[in-house]
């Protein structure tokens, strides 16, 4: 399969499951609490490891207790952490996920600018990026770091996977020039195409627009539900496979991780898309987004889901 390098956020996740949000001045008991390694980059790295990939993570944490803990957990999960920078004086990012019934979620983010990636951080890991089979780049990072990561990944002939929305037109152009795979949720799609799709047909049109600008595969969330994965010869419409959603935390990260691993395994885009849908469906059934994503079970369920569709 080759090695996967994930470039993105590393954080401490605090997930709190409750029955309802309290009224102003009130309180409510916590039904379930999880503290774990989080952030989009780390979530994608965990999912790739579960799917059988050899994974390295590039990100930033502080030299605090939370940073030590998330790195300890990452290493215990089998993730290579030599590319994670320990920034002196910076607080490790904290993400608080408050989850109500039926997957209603609110996210509180404490992310200091000092735990965002710099161009120098990327240069430090340039050899890792150039030797990777695939590089996943989370686009919610500073422009200089993103462009350095994209350049290094493309120079090494990796499968370049971009997740999210760029902050400006120059970065957007660079992303579409370098990325083999682009993934965006419904809100991020507007930043990529300049308009907001409202339904399935418009989402397919948006995917076709992006394909014409460079990528080989585009995966977009549909505002009315589900996802579209498109490539130059066709597309597939993916419904949500799990009706009883508990917590959407990390579903998009599992989606892009499974899509990447499937492509590295030699699967055609349509099969890879079903892998992605299955992985995301498993995540939403668990608090904190850490289900079983073993390669064999995901492949088998994806084959059956495609057959039943």
C-alpha cells in the first residue's frame, strides 16, 4: 500500500454527550464523556491506521501536558509522530464536542495560532512528504504551509488528497493544480467553485466544474444529504448508510481516509467511494468517532452496500 502522510490539525478532543442543552443559567448532567486524540489531521491518521496503512502525522502541539498525552495516544495507535512539532509556550489545541440526541452537535474550539503549521514545519518534514505514497492535506492551515506541503507531495509523485476549503483564490488555484483528489463539505464547496449548490444535481455540476480544473476525483457532500464522488468518466451518488446517527464527529475524516486507502489498494473510484461511505457510516454510530474500521470488514460491507444500491 505504501506510506500515508497526513498534514493537519492535532488536538485534544473532549466529547460530552448530553440529553439537552441547559437553559441560560442552568445545568445538565453529562451522560458520556470521552477525552482522546483529535483534530482533523489526527482523526484522518487514526482512520488510515485502522484501515491498515503505515501512517505519519505532521502537525503542531504545545509542550504542555495535553500535547504529551495526544502524542502518547497517537504513538499507541501506531501513528508516526516524528513530524509533529512541539511548540514551546503554545497551548495544545482543545476541541469540545457537545453532542445531543440524534447527532446534534456543537463544537467549541480553542486553537491558538501558534499551533498552526508554518512553512518551516513543512520543510522539516519535506523528505517524509516526498517519499509518501499518499499525502492528505487539511486545508484549514496557513497558506505558506499548505503550498509547501502540496509542492513537496507533488514532487514526490504521491497521491495528493486535499480536504476542505482554501482561504483565497491563489491557494484555491494551487490546490486544484496539485491535488489528485479533492473533498469538501457543503459549506466548503462554495469556496471551491464560487457558488453554493442547493441539491444533488447542482452538487454534481460543482464536481464536474472542479474536475475540469485539475483533480482526478472530487468528493462533495450534498446539502440535502449524502455525498457525490465524481471522476472524469462518471460519478456515484452515495446515500447516508446509517439512519440512527449518534455523533457526526470525524465522519468526514473517516470518509476521506477510506477513499485514500481504497485508491492506494488499487480500487476503482466507484468502489473507493463506497469504502468511504461505509467508513463514515460507522463513525456516526459512536461517541467520539472511533469505530472498527478494519480493512477487510470495510471492504466487505462496501461491496454489499454497492450491490444493494
